[in-house]
C-alpha cells in the first residue's frame, strides 16, 4: 500500500495533466500519474484524433512513456477524468484496453487510484478491476 502523501502527490499530478488533454471531440479530459517502483512518476493525458482509432488514453500515454524509457515495474497509477475544464465530480475508471495494458506490466496487487480530488478518491487493486484478466 502506498503512503497517503504519495497518493496526494499522484492525485495532484493527474489533475495537472488534465490541463494538457487534447479532447476536442468528446470534451472528456483525463490525466494520469504512474508511479514506478523506483519512485519516478510518469504522466499522461488523453489525446484524441478525428479518426478515433488513433486516439490514446491518459493511462496508456503514461505507461508508454515509461516503457519507452526502459521502465517496466510499477507500484500505482492515479486516474482523474471528466467532462470540461473544471475538476471532475465523479471517479473515472480505466477502459478495458488500459486495464489490459496494466495487466501486461503490473502485478495483481498494483494499486489503481481513481480520484476526483484529494478528498474524493478510491483505491483498487488491478485484480479487483480486471478479474480473470488475460495474461500469457
């Protein structure tokens, strides 16, 4: 279990990342902060595309940044998302594709923090969010 101070750092970082979101089609802005085993935080935002298929979620952006730099061991991720510019009111769970990416690189006890702000958040394990997930 990661410490509360680190959870708050991840939440603040994910909220900041929402500002960089490119979501002209859905207006749904998502930010993610990924905590590597060595304590480094990799961030991401969602990036939409008019053709939709080439769009990328915030979570996958963070994972791909980390993996492209040789990092493949992770402790936790924080996801913050919602419509518009204001801070979200509800929690934003990862899509199925992002859950599958997490299954590729993370252990079942990997922590997924879903947050709207520092006061409203919940922590799940990857196993809770992706029961019976596909792994080779």
